[in-house]
C-alpha cells in the first residue's frame, strides 16, 4: 500500500488490486491524478478512513475481501465516494448485479485504454465535486450514469446474442417444414400396431406440433426485433417522423397471454381475456406493444404468486371508447401500498429482488411515444389494475 507524505490538493483516487504489477501500471499510466494504491479491501478501507477520497476503483476478483464486498462497505461507510470497478468481459454478470444494487457508477473493461480510463476518472472526480455542493445533483448524475452503463452492457450482450438467435431461427424453419407432414404421420401412427397409450401420446404431439412451432417462431421473431432495437440505441432515427402502419392488437394480446401462461401455472392462477374478438388497429409497433403487455401481465402474475393462494386470476380486459382502445390488465395479487404506488415507474425502483426497476418506466415511455397513456391503480391486499390507453388508427 502506498501512502502520501501529505494530503494532496487534487481529488484522491484509490485503486485496489491484489496484483502488484497492475497497481504499478495503473498509477504510472495516470500521472495527472493523485492515486493511492491498496493490495486488499482491508487496506482500501484504511485509506478511506484516513483521507477524503473522491474515487474508488477496485478489481472484483481478489483473495480475502471480494470487490463487491468492499463496494458494499464503502457505500455504507463512505457514500460520497464515487465507486467503479475494473473487470474482464467474463465478469459482466457480477457487474450488472453491482449496478442494480447501486454499488458502482461505472465499470472499466480489462485491458483498459489509457485515454478512455483518464476520461472516466476525470468524470468521476467532477461528479464527486458536484456532490460536495449539491447532493440532489450528485444523485441525478449517478442515476443517469447507471442508465448509460446498463445501455453499454446491453450493447455488448447484443453482439453475443445474434449468432445463437440466427441458429435458433434456422432450426425453427426446419421444424416448421417437418410439421407440414404431421397430419400424414398422424395417420400412420393411428394405423400402426403401437400400444394404445403410445398412439394417443404420439397423436397428441403431432396435432399440437404445428401450433407450437408457430408460437415459437412468433416469440423468436419478437426476440429478434427486440435485439435489433437494442442495436439501434444511440443511432440517429431517420424514420422518426414516418407514419407507421396500423397494428392489429388482437394477435399481440393472444401471444402475450400465451407467453405468460407458465407463470400462471406455477402460481396456481389463470390468465384470461375479456373483450371483442375483432379490435380496431392502433399506431403502436407490434414489438413494443408486445413488450408492454408481457411486462404488465408478468408483473400481475408475480403479484398473484406473491399472495401464495390458489385461485388467483389475471385478466386482460379490452374495450373501445370513441377514439381510443383501452386495455386493462387486472390481477388479484398482493397489491401495493400508497407509498409504493407513488414510486412505481421511477427508474431502478423495484419491490422484487431480481428486478431492475426499469420495466414500468420503459412501458410508460413506449406507450407515451405512441400517443397513449400508461396508468396504474392498486390497493394493498386487493390487487392492481394497469390501464393502457392507445389512440385508434384512423
């Protein structure tokens, strides 16, 4: 561990790494910053207790105290310190967890580029300075940075997802071709000498195969469009003002309900639809409408499951007003208190341990962009109603 002979006038940065060469390179590469180094989490905490530290940069994988343990302690004991990590690509999952917990504002990928690292540290020092004068501004900066960091992680993951998705789509197309022969195969099975129970099972599979493949294809195409949308984040939207073709919401609703049925089965509840078979078209992209509906229905199913009682119900009720289509997702789940309801939709606020707190805010954004409204009404112990109001295409 290094220690200065006197307190430096510039913001202090503490770099934590159990490997001595990494500490030497880090400090030598950034002479414009005041840097202290520590070989363990315990030594880093000693430095933070002695000095007014602006930025903590730590490795994640260290013997003894792990990086996430150190970050958690620093957040509790020195909340004003800007916290960042250095990591390898394979460590993205713990980094994502640390971001969701609010443990870090930024992450740096090994091997890092000197100029890029200097920019990140300069930003952290300036954000720390802002925090000394305005805690509210400091918090807004951190929330904005967390959103940007999550976007960066998403961009890296998109590249990794493309190849397996292409392989999956190719295999679905192949299975769809095989499914065209399902009726002929079913006739052969029915005329075979197989035991009756086996014939019934095979016939049932062959009858369900075409619809199962069709649902799988729709879900995969939806996933492909979502990934394509992630790739477009940050790119200029050339067609932003071009009118979109109206979308029939009926098949989108059916697919969203089907996609969430497994959640209902696990919680011993049901998901149903109430409304006209034919619905007016709306000006909201199919993928975005499906994303909003799956989010609302899955949240409702989780709320019903949290009640831990059989007979729960989620219903999608649709009715037409004069110029709008109103979709309501109702559940008989645990509901929300007035205090929780006020905070729903705030980025990163979530009541579920595995949640990111971004789902509702994303739904509000997507529905608002389509010229609609996304409303939530809830009563603790009774249930929740999510209302999606969309303008009807003329």
